[in-house]
């Protein structure tokens, strides 16, 4: 497939035109709203936080990439869609392990490598069990739950933010998974709900980081 060949991955896209996925494209506003709200909260902080600033920037890129893909659906724009998500995921996990969980650098690297190895194996799952591609996000859901639950056990202030994000992610994944299933009776599909809920989910995740002090001291004893 050439880079500019059209892709039809979602129920709403019935053609190759610019606005063949209006809801899927417009629902990306959720990411920009989340980034704007986080930036407003960030500006009010007395101390500037590079990690939070990077996360807000990556969140904005997620919105831009997804908008491009759902407007110009081809292999090239798919790269712009997937890359920011991957960067946000890996960077967020690194920050959460260091800043929330309090792991040392070597342990954090080991966990991150393990996560990448597990995530890379999701593509091996047979197509009939891939839940419309949502299975690729299962490692993210699992990591969020494990970190959130560990923080909850230690009464960490960020625990409820992460567990709330985990619940939001579970619901959004469900809507992503049934996109093609509802096509016969709901031609718009449900992928736009995935975008909307993920905007909220990513907002909660970054807010959890903003709660924790920006140091490398162990928080889970």
C-alpha cells in the first residue's frame, strides 16, 4: 500500500473524501480541550514543571495527529496519528514510575522495556480476537490499573486520578471495540466516543502527575 492510498478503518468512513469522518475528526476537540485546561492549571503553578509541559505538548500532538488521520485517512497520516500516542504512552509511563511509584532509574528502564516487549506482542493476536484493534491498548490499561492500585494501597494522593482514568479508558476501549459491530444500525459508529472519553482520560492522567512533587524520591515504601 502506498503512503497516500486511502484507508477505511472505521464505521463512519464510507468514502475517501475529506469529510468522510466528520464526527471522528471533530471529536478530537476533546484532546485540545484537555490540553488547554491542563495548560491553564499549569500556568497557575508557582514552580514550572518540565515533565508536565512535555506531557501537555504531547497531548496536543495526539489531537493534531488524530485529526489529520481522520480527515486525510491514509498510511502517512496514520503515522502522524500513532507516533504521538506512542511517545505519550512511553513518556508518561516513565514519569509515573519515577515520580508516582518512586522507582529508581534502572528499575524504571527495566519496567519500560518489559512493557514495550509485552505491547509489541499484541500484534500476534489473531484478527478474530483483536477487538477491532483495541487489544493493542490492553497493556496500557493493565499498566494504569497496576500503578493506580499500588498507589491506592499506599494512600497516594494521585491514586484516584489514575483509577478514574483507568475506568474511563476501559469504557472508551469498549466503544472503540464495537465500532464496526454497531454499523448495521448506527452508521456513524462509536469511534468518536473513544476520542471524547480519551480526552478526559488523558486529562486525568496528567493531573495525577501534577499532584506529585517533581523529585526522584521513592514514594511507595
